[in-house]
C-alpha cells in the first residue's frame, strides 16, 4: 500500500501543497479503512478535492474496492511557542528528515 500511495503522491509534482499534505502515509485500520493525520482544515479541503481520484486509483492498483480514506486531526501540543530559527528548523525536521541532509550538504547555518 505504501508503494502505491507514494507513487500517487509522486504524480502530484505540480501541486506541492497537496504533495506535502499526502506525504504522510495513512495508517491501515480495520475493514480497509485508511486514516491519514492532518493538521488543519486547509489540508482537509485539499484531500477532499482529490479524494475521489485518489480512492479510484488506490482501489484499482490494490485491487480492492472496499478501501476508504478518512482524515483525523493530529493532536498538537500547543503548550510551547516556537521562537528561534533553530526551534523552527527542528519542528520542520520532524516533518521531513531530509532537511538535515540539505543543511549539511549546503553548509547552511542560521546566521547568528
């Protein structure tokens, strides 16, 4: 399922917001229910717009007409406010670990 999901996301190269939203592979629940975590209503709207196409594609590729996709809002710990560039970078790295490689490869720093 992950391979097929990633293949669909790769086809969305001209739509970076949607590609980013779908970068998290959904969790497979009972009865072929896929559950993807989202952070806000904008992401929910993006998924709603592409959902029929995505489900059709997954059902055909995985040969399973029972597949459903549900969105759930991620529980964010809003207790701590992020201020510094380093803290912002650490939060972004949680979402995309490849940023550390880019930072190292291009010798990037936060310009103190």
